[in-house]
């Protein structure tokens, strides 16, 4: 049976609103993915708020499994946790485009599934870190994409002076205002949408729109460069945290930020905010184009990020990869047919859920190894019971093989945090539905935060936790770490039966060494 027909019949049997009315064309999907945008910064984007959040549903507890670009993007494309994709970093062999390509992971993604279901698919902007190094050619296009517009040379992170692989032809962009990358991505995406509607009227489309903003250096569009001169990073309770005696060693060893470091951090915060103004304008262009073409009521528009970002919290210079809330919590707002307007979702959701969601919306089949859950019921105002009660967190080996010097501009610039002599030990952990963050480091240290009472994570409560609570969390983490697909989704629903405290599985569960192979 056709997957779309199967989904429609299943929804009708449950009494749910149909994502695609009988006889109608399958919905279009526009997925807007920013780079290093934390949930707090996203909330300040006026057009995103007015055109997506306020016209649809926002997800209040939406997180990433790994707070790093390439692992997160592979989870987005395939719906897998990092311990199953084995992509942990931005470089080969355990990450980056090279690792993804060498493992053959591109052969089965949301692009191939939707294309098989009859969609026109297109990617605009950032793909995977290191693309196209080790591919057969610099104009390589991964399977499943009808159209392709992704940088393959130059310095795309600077927003100027880059090469773009446009459907197999490399096009050079320079330093003119019109070459600003976010605007070029916007132009290409709008043109694809228009041509899809005008020239392929009977065929739905999937547009994967992926900006480099606000990743540092976060170059703003020239028209925005002089705006908001007084902006500075929020001085929250955790900003340049004075007492970190409760934190793991790697945080305790970090010195307080100096005045000059804080001044630099403020400059970076302002640049990031300014770079998002062009993204906000892009969102408006896309929504306005859909409206003008009569497609807005049959299009799902998603807005999110690949990971969060910290800027001064817990005395840490700008960066990501930690298990702190700023790095894990990402925005997700969705508008579309049947999506409740002005609603919020408090269920525990994650970036591993996108692939299953897009597949269900488009009537596509997914492989049995997919770990994520479809968000479609939540987009219809329904929360399935039971639903995920714990989300697994990971941080593996992020180093890797050196790349050719000629690729320097294509590579992700290091965050200020990356340049410090601070090494975050590998860890696994849990973000639970009852608002706990549990982290088990490979070096034997632990963190436990009650986020409902300690939003800024100022007090590590692991030392105060009972042995039963520690054993419960460790056993739950162990159950998730060894699972995939349906078994993993079942393990997310509840902790396993309590183990004897003498069990090494339940006591001080530590992450396995995260390398290229499981």
C-alpha cells in the first residue's frame, strides 16, 4: 500500500486531523536550519516570531543529542542518534562529510525517502562539515537531491568570496553586497519554490534551507553592519559564574573571563544578532513567496538550529559541545496545515525526530533503523501516550584527520572556546521529561541538575542524589546507549527495573569510548 494512503487511513482510524486531505496534493515542506542558534537568541527574531511561531506551534523542550554541527546534521538527515550513526565530530574518521561519505550514510536519508515518495528535493547552503573533500569530484551531489546549491570552495563562513556547487557547476561569488551568502541562499530557495509551483504544479517539494549564520565570525549583511551598537551578551546568573566548585574538573580549571575576553564576547554576541537579521528577512521572503503562489496553506515551514551555543555562561568563552542547557536547547517553530496557531508543545522532542516527521508528512517509508519519533501527532495538537521520557546526550571524540590546506576556508572556524586549553571529556547523559540533566563523563565525574528549580544550572546535585536515583539514571542511560530503532524508542519511555546497586551496569555507568566504529 502507498505510504501516504497508509498514513491517511491510520490517522482517520485514530480520529486525528489529516495532514493531507483526501485527494489533495501532498504538502510541501520547507526546513530552515540555522547554525549555532540557541533558543534564547532565536526568540529575538521578529519575523520568525510573527510568521512562524505566532502562526503555528513552538516546541518548548526541543534538544539535540550532540551539540556539534556535523553529528547533529546527520541526525537530522537520517533520524539516528550518534551512537548509531557513529558520527561524533566534524572530521574524519568519526565525523565530517568524509566520515559520513565513507560509511555510505548518504544512501538513505530524508532526501532519498522523499524523492522516492515523489517529492522534488533541494538543498541550499551548508551541508556537512568538510564537503566535498574525498568525494569523487568537487561538484559531487549526494543521492536524493533534485537540485543542489552548496558551497564547495572559498570562505562561505565569512559570507563572501566562496564557490557554490549549483547543480553540478561551480559558480564563483565575490565580495559585492549581492554576493552575501545568506541572501544568495534566500534567492535560490525562493526561485526553487517558484519554479516548483509554476513548472511542476502536481509535484510537492522539500526545501532544505541551511544558513551559515549565526556561526562565527557571523558577518552581518552590509546593510545591517552598523545596527544595535550597544548590544551585549545577557548577564544571566550563570554568566562568568564565580563559584564553580560543584562543577566537573574541566569547568573548575577554567579561569574567570577577563574584561577583555568579555568585551570580545560582547562583540561576538552583537555580530551573531546582526547576522540573523538577514536570516529573518529570508524567512519573510519565503513565507511571502508561498503566500503569493497560493501554497502557504499547503506548506509546512520548520525553523530550527543544528545546536545551541553558550556565550559566557559558567565562565566559558563562546562555543558549544557541553551538556549545559544553552548548548543543547534549540528552537523549533512550525506552521502548516492543521498545525494549531499560537500553541506550545511541552513534550520532550529532539533533532532526531525531523526525519520521521518529514517522512510521515510526505507519505514516505522509513527504514527500521531510524531512532526518532514523528512529531506529526504533536503538530495536530495531540500528544501520544506514552511519549519519550528521556533523551540520550552524547559527546564523543571530535578530533580527526587533517584536511588539505586549500580547504581552510570551507572548514568550520574554531569557536573561541575551542582555542582554549580546555578539553571536555567524552560523556553520555540524559535530558529527562521531569527536567533533570544527567551527565556521566568518561573520566568518572558526574553532573546532575534539576532544571525545574535551577534553570541556570548553578548547582550540581549529583553529590546529594540518593544511591537509588543514581542507579536509576545510570541504568536508563545504559539501556539507551545499547539500543536503536524501536527498541530505543521503547527504552525512552521509562527507566528499566532497578538493578542491584552492586551491578556495574547500574553503578556509575560511563560512556563507551566514542570512536569511528561502535
